[in-house]
C-alpha cells in the first residue's frame, strides 16, 4: 500500500514552495511518510530562514521592489518623469474607460461609495495627467506611475485583489504609423532592464481596441501595451499619437523568482519576498 | 472706493499659490484691479509652466518622491529593510489597535465591506511583520514601509483622504530605558537626510500611550514617534523593546516646498509637484 502526504502536510509543503515533485511523493508506510515529511519540511524551513536573513542583512529590498527600481532607473534614462495619482477614483473616470455596467470589469471593481472606487488600473489617471502636461509643454510627454491597483479576482495563482502596476505612457513621441515599432523597442528595452531574456512579444488586432502588444513568458502575461489614436482618446481630450505599457510587477517577480503562486511575492503580512513568515 | 479681487479671481490666485499678500491687494478701480489681476495671474502661470518644464526635463520626480528617496537611502544605510504590506486590512487588525466603535478614528475609516477597510496607518501590518521576522532572525529587526494610508478627513490645509506615510520600526535594537534616546537620535538623523533644519522634537507623556516624540516645524507636525513596551504590544505578541517613527510625506513636502495647502503636493490629477495642471 502506498502512502501519500496528508492534506495538512501538503498545505505546509505548498506554503514552503516545495514544488509539485515533492508534494506528490509516495511512501511504503505512514512511518516512512512522516519521517520524510519531517526531513523535507525541516530543510525547506531552514532554506527560507536563510533567505529571510539574506534579505534582512544584504538585499534589504524584496524582489518586487528591486524590479520597480530597475524599471525606474531605465525610465529616467529614457527621459520619463514619475507621477503620483490617487488610488481612489471617481465613477466618471471609470465610465470614460467604458467600464459601465455592461463591461466585464464592473463586477471586479471595489466600490468605496456610490461615486468612488479603488482604481482597477492606472490608465484613467495617466490619460488626464498626460493630456494636461501636453497642453503645458506642447512637446513630447513621457510619464510613468507605479502603485497598487485593485480587482476582485478569483485569487488564482496569477491574480490578487491588490496588485502592483507600473505604467508608462509617451504622448506625441512618434508619428502615426510608427507606434508599434516604438512599443516593441520600449518593450525589449524594459525586459533588458529587468533581466528577462525568455519572453515573446505577442501582437493582436481588434476592431475596437486597435492593435495591442503583450509581453508573455511561458504562460504568464508580464505586461500589456497599447497605442493611440485609440477609440477612447477623444473622451479624454487626447489627440496626438501615444504608446504605453503596463507591467504586472508581481507577475515579473513570479517569473524572476520562479514562484508558482503570485501571493508569495505580493503585498502581504504572511509572505515576505517569496518566503512564508510563519517559520 | 477700494476694489478687491472677485471670488473667482481669488480662487484662481489660490490655485496658483499666489500667497495671501497678493490675494488681499486693494485697488482704486475695477479697471485697475482687473489689469493687476491679469499681470499677477500671467506671471504665476508662467512661473508654474517653467516649474513643470523643469520637472519634466530635469528633476523627473516630484518633491514628495524625492523625500521618500532620501529617507530610503538613509534607512538602507542604517540597516533597515523595506517591506510591502496590503492596503486593505481586516477589521480585526484595527481592533488590535483598539480602533473599535468608541475610538475617535472609527468614523474616519473607509470600509470596503463589513470586514475589510483601507488602512488608516501602517502600524498594524508592521507589528505583524516585525514580530514574525524577530521569530526567524532572533536578532534586531529593522524594517520600514511607505505607502498610502486613508482617512476621511475634513480635508483642511494639512489633511487629505489619501496621504503617504513612511514608517520605520526597530525591534530589539536598544534595551529598556534607552528607547527615547534612540528615537531622538533617529529623528535627528532623518531630518538631516531630508534637509530640514528648523524643527523641534516634542515629547509627551500619557499614562495609556506611554511617551511619544513628535517632530514639529512651525505649526506643522511632520512625524510622530513612539516606543515599546507599549500597552498594545501583547495583543500583537511583541515582547521586546522597540522604537518607531511615522513620517507624513506630504507634510514634509509642504514644508520643503513652502506650500500652504497639502493637496498641492499629494496624489492628484489636478496638481503635480505643487503646480496646478490647468495652466
């Protein structure tokens, strides 16, 4: 008779990022199983304790924040300016993104009251700021923001209710017809700054949304780009060509840190930088 | 007969940060008033346009983010590690901070549903993380976080519904009796890192909350420190001495940028780095 780990044991092994290979081991007896569990669990706890000590003594910054640092440095080099906009946005801002009652995203929005919600994306605020800055500068506007966005997700391995986006936009930087080329060049440059080599640029065309560019690694979507003129632009008073890419910071941390679930690298009080805090 | 600026004119002058001296000017005639308004308004718009261009072309980062950068650099030098915790916290976390129905802060909390709210402060999450890290490291824990906190404020000149706090804590760093000395030394060092010289350290004693340390400049409270053993500690499972200071980033930006109202330097789509975007 073959024995497998108990549910409790498996839960702990998952928490410790043991990997499917080890979670699925089979044993000849309960005794052997428990002995092996103890060995594996102990080794993983030791490993995570060492990782946490390294974080406290050496790295000082979780991987997700290091990724943001690297993107920031790259964006400053490329001439972008960092902005900070509100986490709470108005329902009218959502409506301008066509997120009305028919839109699939509606049910995922966290509402504070009938008129205010937590932003599900950075785009609405960036539309406003880039338009106003263009009026002032009458020249190419390059801005970016990073921060929390909120969606009621099913909380699968790749989704969280609160996640971190970094979004840049460049307005009036390149002429009509050159946007996709510019997007691709910025995407390649960003991936270099982050240190990811095995990725694909996936373009898609839609009559409504125009042409989009996704940065995909394996089955994980790391970032998503778009450009204008876009059917939403006139609602925002934007009339120049633009390009923009939004990066899912925790997705990138999953990829770089080889984690199977996103919550390990997200904002949390139970995990820190991939390690569980209950050790 | 003396003429003063109209309400509309004054609103625009306030938006442009004209200063009370200029807002209260008196004129001999309506014509003279309007002529003067045009001159002042024009000069201020030009000034703000130049400020925005400097931000886009040179500084690349609003004052508030520069302050955070300076505090981060200083904290890394002092051996602190940066953490990221959730913006949404549970009602039980609030209760552990004694923010129950009788507490003055209760009415200022933004609720998402009956069990989740937007954090009004960083302390609850930091309590949890520092406790767990101490269990792992069995040594001094130095961590900090910065991010948005939320309170339903009357929205006066010094308050906003969404504001940015940077909070550091040091657990088991100094022994009993030395906490206030350590707090003061860290406060002085932080102010040096930010570049503020004219401030006072104000200590207060309360039977319930223990001894606290505020960093005050003029009438503006820039930061607030506390230490433990504290009456809340046992609820969090914290039993070692600790010290911590929370900085109001926009307050510090008001002080450094000489702005009269906090919303000019806060997260916004109408202001950027002290300047209105409608120019």
